[in-house]
C-alpha cells in the first residue's frame, strides 16, 4: 500500500486515527469561527473540518449555510453579498466570519477538511489554495463529485480529496458486486470516504465496507460522532478479510473534540 498523503499524517509523520473537529470546537454554538478553531487547536487537534463559501466579490469564507441568517446577527445570501457587508456579521453576535486565508495563516500546522458548498466557490477556493501553497494541508470534499473535481482540476499539485455522494454510493452499493480492480478505476481520484455510520435504514459502515476501502488504499472517516462509546466501537471495528491490520476507522469527525481526545488518550492513540 502506498504512503498516505501528507494531509492524512499526524504530527511527526505518524499514521493513526485522526480527530477532526467539526466546524472547530465550541460548546457555545460559535461554529466555524476563529474562536472555535483556536479552541480545537488548543486541545491539540490538528485537523479541522469546515465549509467554504465565496462572497459576491470572490472572498472565500469558512461558513456552512448559504445565508447568514441562522448563526449570525445579520441576514442575506453570502454569494450575493460582498465581503465588506459580510464582515459586519457576527457569529453568535460575537465572532466575525473568518476568511480561509486568515485561518491558514493563523494556524500554519493545522490541516483543513474543506467542504465546497456551491459552484460559485470553486474558482476562488482553488485560487486561495494556490496562493497559500496549501495543497498538502487541505482535503477537498463536496456532496457533488463534479464540484469536487472542478476544484482539483484548478490546482497545480496533488491534493487530497474525499468522495461525493455518487462515488460513495457506487462504492457502498456496487462495490460488493464489482471486481475490486474495476472499483479502483471508479475511485481513481478519491483518497477518503467520509460517511455516517448509517444513511436512513442503510448501514454504510460495516466490516465489509471498511475492509474493501483498506484494500483499495482509501481512508475511512466517520461523521458526526459525539458519543464516547460509539467512538470506541468505531476505533475497534475490524475490516473484513484484513486480520489485525484492518482494525479501526481512520478518522472521526466530532462536535466533541474534548471527548474524542480523552478516548484516544485512554487507548494510547493520542499524539
């Protein structure tokens, strides 16, 4: 199996389960704020899960929703507002909406799992990654495989990426039926599968799923897990057909980075 891309390595270059702080870490609802990212980094978290949206004038923000309405004291669709307008909004009435470029510079050792939320963001996001030479520090993801690939095509260097809905569905539903060499061709531009344990009535994360991913050299990250007992179960899950080498998911996305840290410390898997 080939060496993991730099994004997937922990400090010091070691491999092992990653703790991904979902929109940073804030018990006060200050999601995707610089304060939430600082809190996660303060815990020792190196991987930050976040979302990217561009303003009307092409500034790339770390923000989940298409409007400011839910989490800030302002209103309006981000893609229709210029940055000067958005900069006046405060998350939870307290924290500014951060720019991707500022977060990359403030936390030079952090790695960002970036969900590309719309087509308007594709070109500006690629431009920021190029300008900051952040290719090894980001993982590009999107529910849309086409949007994910559009970002990758604009980048000058190899950058980690995780599967969209279509690629994940092919892997989960058709994977058991296809020869793995064919499946590898389908997943040729994918480095990770980021999935919930279940999608409706369908249990996605099974020993067969994990074993198949490992044989193809794909990381498996699970979202969004906040219960320590479930974290333990996922870290103990054995991939079918792999023996002892197939134990455990490769990463857990969580709102409770503090609890995941304790679980990993207890298991001797913290760094």
